[in-house]
C-alpha cells in the first residue's frame, strides 16, 4: 500500500464555504500494523464447518478486494495450530519447537499471522401482522416477513517477527433481510450474510488504515488570492505557490496569505514548508482559532504519517 500521506489536489473545491484545496492521506487503524504487506491466516475455527467457512471466506475476500494487504489463507493446511504456533515463539521454547516454528515460518512467510475464531453465525425468522385500510377504506390484515441474523467472532494478530501478540478482539454485529409480504426461504441466509458483512467490516476497521480526504478552506481576501485560486482551478498548484511566495515579499505581515501558502504547500506534499507558513499565520494573527487549528491539524497528520512507518 502506498504510504504517502499528503497528496496533491489538482482542483479547488468551489463550495458554499468558498474555495479549498484537498489533502488526501492515510489514517492509522486503532491497531496500527505499520508497514505490513502480507498477512497469513493460520487458523479458522468455529462451532460448525458452515459457520467457520462463511466467515473465513468473507474475511479473506474483503482483505483481497481492499488491496491494502496481501493475505495467504494457510488455515486449511494448518488447522487448530494457532495456540501451538504462539507458543513456538516464546523465549522458553525448546530447540525442537524452535525448529518447527522456523520451518512453519519458512513455508508460510508473513508479516502478521492471524487467527479467526467464530463464535456464532445464526438467523431467526420474524413476522409482524398489522391492520391497515385499503384504498376503499376497508380494513385488511397485512403480514410482514423478514429475518434477523447475528455474527460474532474473535481475531488474534501476532507479529511475524517475534511472535508477540499485537491484538486480540471480538466483534459482534446484527443483520437483517429485506421485508416481504410472504415468507421466502432465502431470507435466513440473506440476514446471516448481512450480519457477517457487518462484522467483517468492523474487524477490518480495527487494523486496516483508512484513506481520507480533508479540505483546507482558502482565504479569499488574502493578497493575491484571486490570481492564485484561478491557477489552482486549472490544476497549477505549484504556479499558485510561486505567485503567493512572490506576493508574500510585498505583504510579509499578511496572516491570511501565510495561511494560504501553508494550505497549498500541504496539498503539494511539502509538510515542512506548510508547518512554517502555518506557524507564521498563527504568529501574525494569534487571535485566529483557524490558524492555530491549522498548526495542530498538520501536526496530527504528520504524526499519523510517522506512525504508519512503524508498528505501534
């Protein structure tokens, strides 16, 4: 996954709030895996084969479709191995266990090893009866049928470098099928799939970095703003920055211009210059909450970028 956090925005967003530039970045997940590329699903367990397989298949499919991590599903080759696998990394491991651990890691190399333990995948029929009047004003009894589903499973993540546990958490979600006037046999399966999808989404959110786009509103009344914004509208961010840098020599006390220079520098991925310009804006106009927030927001974004370069 590309780890560049600040990316150039090639247009100004002309909204009701005025012109702004966009900063596209990656936000670390609650369990930050850092520069991880490959996951290995070591074990998939569950109360039944059906429950285990529906969650395992969706979990692997979603990771593959996201394109953030590669995943090797080694669970069919190593059933119920995970507890033993964790122990193989321990400092007290015997030589024979150490050799077995090294052999397993050689055959199934990965940055992070994953255990999936399904607790429940189930569904229930639901029915409701209500009296309603038809177009002729006559009272009718109307039936509604749907199904509700549940899914709960536990994920354990282990560091492939040293066997240390990174995280262990449980997700639980409810799902629901569409509602019909008569019962359909596929509603139970539909509700289960919905619950599984929701649970898998929650699980992936816990360790998958998210791409976000933030908008930085420009100051329209700053010196040179009209000309610079016109350049940005044409995708010429570098030219806009050069224009504003020249303008700043004639208007060194303009906090608004310094702020605009910080915004365009950040959109171009130059966080060092952006920090200097934001600091200037906050210094020149210490009463501006907007400029102080720009300083703290950039610090937060650069801290996130640094976190993505290493594992928490």
